[in-house]
């Protein structure tokens, strides 16, 4: 094994070759792409994506992107299609066939069968003179000058180009559907992404204690409240309104600056005009406010009343950060 190869040089060349291939795709787009998008958008059926080999792997990712952005899609392997899986194709479905050469044996068998069903076919292919291109209703040209593989054999640039064409289709359809972040949240309820889209401050604050003292509370009571509620802070409440906040940092500074604390009250050490967030806000909004103000806790209000505290650690636990 030769470890003297310039690894970084090879990696950079690979990225540059593929980026050039992607950049060139924009010049290859034509009316066929536009018409394919419009056909899928108007269709009452699903998108059936098919391919073989590495193109099949790209197809599964395109299907995942379609489904997550509001375009129902399923993957059908080209080899399996001619052995029973053709039953997946329904009357109003639009079929996307992916093939670099457009001349593989499986594609040559499959395409006429799909045409007999009367379904529209969009071809993602790098060969516009291929069997697939000639028999498709729409040709989405994914031509690349060369693969990133030094032998110009392993599908690299070509599969990247196919993937980008699929993303372009999905995004165009997303915009035609006016697919919003709320719609996106419905399809991504789990994991960090879903939480960022649906988790609200109210969901976090409900899990926490509600530390509070009045402005005349002795400092000892303030310390006990902060320690007991385990949020590193307490709100100072007067006539049901927030008038201040005391953090564990305020307690430390007080101890450093005072030899006697027996006579001190909450109002003597509290910070005024504390930063707050409404309970109906998204959790990511609370994170943004905390980061912008360099704080680790934020007081939460609902209908102008204090309802609790959200801590930076709450966001960490939920995977928002």
C-alpha cells in the first residue's frame, strides 16, 4: 500500500470535479424539466422512482426527499420491477427512471412495460441519445464530462448529478405546493429537526419548577429557593408581576462584596428588567434570545404572567442545540 499519495490533493480534485459537474447542470435544464415538474404537480398519483446499481441508491434518497417535502413517492428497483413489482405502479403515477447510460438491459425491458400502462416517464440520464431518453416523455439531462474516479469508471460525478436533479425537482414541487415549515414539521416529528419545528417554550417550562420570591424576601430564603428549584435562578414577583431576577451568579457576587448579608433582601441584589420569552414561542426562539444576550436562563410569561423558567440545559436535553 502506497501511503505517499497526496490524500488532500486527491480529495480536493474530487470535490472540484464534482462541483464543476453540478455547476454545468444548470445550463442543461430546459422545458422538459419544467414540464416534468408541472406534470408531477398536477398528477393525482405518486412519483415512482426506479433505477439499478448506484442509480438505485440515488433513487432511494430522492424518494426520501420527495416524501419529506410533501410529494408522495415510492422506490421500485428496476430489476425487481420486471419480476412482480410493476404492480406498484398505479394509473396516475409518474415514473422517474434514473440511468447514466440509459441503455441497461433492465431499463430496456422496463420502459416499454411502463409505457404500455400509459404512465408518464421522466428520465434522469446522462445520455440524451439513449434508449431511455428516446422513450421518455421528459428528459432531464444529467450529463457529466467525467467521473471523479481517476479511472473514469466508478459512478461519482454522475450519481452526484442525479442527486442534484432530484433535489431540484423536490424543491420546485415544494414551492409550487407552498410547503411551509409547519408542513415540514408534520413529516419530521422526531429527532432534532422535528423538535426545532414544533417544540415550544411551553413544552419545556412545564417540566420545570417555578422559582419565585417577593422583593422583601431575606437573602437566605432566596438562596434556598434557587437551590431547591435547581434552575440557577429565581424570579422576583410583586403584585403578580416580574420586577426582577436573581441568579446564582448574583448570589456569588453578593457574597464577594458583603461581609454581612443578614439585612439584605431580594430587592437589594436582584437584576431589574429581566429578559423574558412568551410561552407560545418556539423553543429555538428562546435559544436565540439566550445566545444573543449571553444568558443561560430565561423567564417565561403567559398572558403577561410569570409561569416559570427555561434553562439552557433544557434545550440541550431536547437536542435543540
